[in-house]
């Protein structure tokens, strides 16, 4: 199993960052590596979603369960089914000077026959780039001034 973790400070209050991150169905609008996110179930603020991502031209699909803890500003997620052998992790949101530190940790496995250390290192590198890209896109989306036209597109 591999683990990747990345953090970014977003210049906005923790409640705003947390609310935007909870709106996962909006992610494909500003994250180029996501083709779609469809909400399948929603209960008590938690969600089950179907994701389609694109990594180096290859589509990766999974269904994910997200358990949101509003008091702790934290989300625990895990794959229910999909292309990964294992995919789970956390989003954590912490108020800091200048905004909100947002940290994503992902533990994952992908069974690829005859995959050696080179392929495993490549997968870890790709996952790290993906997590960093998600955080960068969320940061830009939240920090970018919203124009009335941009809000209408949402």
C-alpha cells in the first residue's frame, strides 16, 4: 500500500473552504483531471459519489463514500468499488494564520499484474501530482474573485 499527503494554505475562513470541498459535484468544473462526479446518495451531509478521473489519458473510475465531520472540519473517504484495490483517506481543514490549511492524505493500492517497484513508484508519483493538483485547483477556485458571470456558470 502507498500513501501520499499534500497540504496547502487557502486564504479563506475554514467554514468557507470546508463548504466548498464538501461540494464535490462541483469539482469537475474547475479540476481538469476530473471528467465527472455524480452524487448517488446523500444522508446527514455524507455522500456516496461516482467519480471518473483522467490520469495520463486513462480513465479511472470509482464509487466513494465520504463521511463529513462538521465539528472537526474533516472528511474520511473510502472506495466502495472501482479501479483501485484500495483507496481511502482524509481531508482535514485547520484554521491557521492567513486562512485554512487543507491537507489530503490518500492510502491506495492498484493491483497491476507484474508491477514492480518502478511501476509502484510511478503510481505514487502520479497520485501525489493528482492530490497536489486537486488542492491547487481548490485554492485557485476559492481565492479567485467571483464575477457575476462566473457565478451564473455554476
